[in-house]
C-alpha cells in the first residue's frame, strides 16, 4: 500500500473518533485546518502539512491520552512516519506544531486566552509555554513560521458543522507532495 492509500485508510478507520474533547472528529478537524490553510493562500506543501498535522494520533490511536494525563507526543509519531514519504516542507511544520503552541503562549500574551479547555489541558501535558531560551531556539528553526501559521489554523479547526471540502479534494495535493519527496530521493 502506498502512503496516500495509507493516509486515506487511517482517516477512514480512525478519523471519526472524537478530537480530544472538541465538538469535531479527528477527520473534521484535519479537513478544517487544511481548509483554513488553503483559504489563507498557503503553499500546497503547507496545506498538506495542515491536513496531516495530527496523523500521529491516527497512527497511534491516542484519542484519550490527554484525559489520562499522558502526552502521546503525536507530533513525533507523525513526523517519524511522514518523513519517509514527504519532504521537510510538509514534515517540519508537523513536527513543530506543538512547540508552535508553546511558543505562541510565550510570544503573544493574548494567545493563551484563545485556547479551548482541551487545548489548555494538552498544553500542560506538553510542558506549558516555552522559556525564553527555548522560544529563541524555536524562532530560528527553518520552518518555524510555517509551524506558527499551522498552529493558528489548528486552533481554529474546531467548528461543529463547518462545511469544508472532503478528503478526496486533497488527494492530488498529497500525491504531488509525496511525488516531490520521491523525486528528491532518487
């Protein structure tokens, strides 16, 4: 099975699971985040990153870890799998999206007040706001700005009943980004 089919299988098998105390499913959340990225004129790579940013949850089945006070490190699981199929324009924003939330808590005093209760719980499990040194290091990573953009869309993607394009709409983009990875590794 190729990676695109595997992605569709993961969303089909686990995508309808609740998204951590939010009023949307895992798949609804992913589609909303991708929709917001596309609406904001993001590159195709960043749209695919937005769609797949939480794939680590689907790979590991970590739906209820936050309620059990466990950080499943879904960003690491997602990155580890995605890096075998996609380039850094997709994988790095996924890897960095949790630290982008932690960074924004430090860099933007109003940001913390925008987080949902479920996101506040996960923030605690993820280590809270970055300290000054870690925030400085984060800012200087090559894909940090894209990760912050992804994070902002991630925070928006929790709207019950929002009408957005379905997963099939993104198939060609996913295939193209996977193809880019294949052509670079040849």
